[in-house]
């Protein structure tokens, strides 16, 4: 697995989830947010965490934005800050910019100003849920950042049991970030979560790690 460097700007629920998963799969991750509490919460979790205003060009320049393999603009509710941050990191020469959008118009604006990839989590999750309902055996990869994806799969017998006992982070360097048991979604599974055959599970990780898991499942 190639070790990459990512900068995640905005450490809300979505940003912190992306940042921690990238770090747990073996990459270097810089988290940036202007909220001191969010920065402190992840200070001991990520490679580096900085308290800064992501719309401040000087602050981003000091961070060395062009040196990262990808920059994820994960700012949620503040659309203006999201757009200004995306524009600034592109102007500073970021290699690849992945930005979060709230709606279709926001998505169009982000592409117009140079975002390489735009993610709309609510829409994307809705599409995945609909496809899962239409065909429960579907396997789908959803790219999140270069070399990193979400995999949705119907749990086979080999992935059943108590989540902590499955030891997926240790065995495959992947993490289960959501489960759906008989229509009941669990967006915060923990070690005690029990997965039964046929449950829908969403797994995050490096593409190479996900490929290894897919090969294991298909045996």
C-alpha cells in the first residue's frame, strides 16, 4: 500500500470520519478546523491537527497545500466558507481537491471553480440504499479520495459475528462505518455490534485493502 498525504479541511462529522479512516488505513492526515474543540478532539488521533481559518490564504499557504496528494474540503453548513476554501486551495496549486456539496447548485459551483471531485453524502447514501433495496447482493465502490473508497456489501457468512471479534482493521486495514440489519441502520457500529449473514455493511479503506477483502469474501 502506498502511503499518501491528505489534508482534511473541516472536522465536522463527515470530515472527522474521512480523516480518521484515512489515518487508520495507514496514511498521513492533516486535519484543519477553526473550532478549537474539534481540533482538540482529534489532536491525538490524526498525524497533525491545526486550528486555522481555511478561508485564510496565508494560513493555507503555511500548511503547504500543494504538497498533499489530495485535499478534502469537508466544510458542511457554511457554503460560503466551503466555496472560498475550495477556490483558495485550487489557486494555491493543490494536486487534487475533493469537496463536499449540500445541493445540486452548490455542486455546480464547486466544479466551476475547479474541484476535481464533488461529494454529496446525503444523495450518495440515498442512491446506495436504493440500489441495495433493489438488489441486496450488490457490491458497490464509492470513491471518496484518491486511492480510498467506501464498499457496500451484503455480509457473507465469513463476515458475521461480533464486529470486534472479526478484527477487520487488523486483518485487512479496513473499517465498518455503517450497518443495516433488517432495515434498521446503525451509523455508529462498535466492537459489540453483531453482524448477521445478509446484513448490509458499509466498509471504508484503501482501495488495495478493499480489493483484498473482496477476494476474501469471494472465496
